[in-house]
């Protein structure tokens, strides 16, 4: 998981930052990496981030669980 996280961090668009992360066991030997990002409120940045995550080796699936504005 550490290698996946470091690869992800190195590929992030400049204005996107990792705010928090943790790994969870899902069962049957599968693990999930949960990552919280901070990014600007501009058109297309979410889609750009999703494409970046999909391009990281070892990532088989992504799921956006929540989107919120931090003021």
C-alpha cells in the first residue's frame, strides 16, 4: 500500500493534496486504500483526479464515497 500511495502522490495534479489516508482489510486477502484529498473547486478537477488514480499501478477499482466543500 505504501508504494501505491507514494506513486499516487507523485502523479497528483499540482493543486491536489493528500489530506489523510488509511488501509483497510476487506477480506479474502484484499486490501483497500482510503484516501482523502483536498482540491480546488474548479470544473474538471475531480475527473482529472479520478483518471490519475486509475493510472496508478496496483489500482484495480476506485470509488468516490463523498465530496464536500471545506470552508
